[in-house]
């Protein structure tokens, strides 16, 4: 079973990683994902349809 840890990037310290490593087995893999920044929408749907001529 997989476990998911969501933590603030500023909380990832050497001590945190050391303690995490002590809790895991030697063959455990850890994956770190860095999400892409969401592009800000220029218009909401309603704003978009307000400027489209009908």
C-alpha cells in the first residue's frame, strides 16, 4: 500500500529526510513531485461569453 505525504517544501530538511529514512526499509523508493504552476485564466467562462457578440 502506498502512503502519501504532503508537506511544505520549506519543511523538507536534512533532519526530516534522515528521520524518514530511518522509518523506511532499505528498498523503499520515495517520489517527489513538483507541480506545474497553473496558468491564470484570462477570462472566466461568464466573462468570455459576455464579450462574444450574439
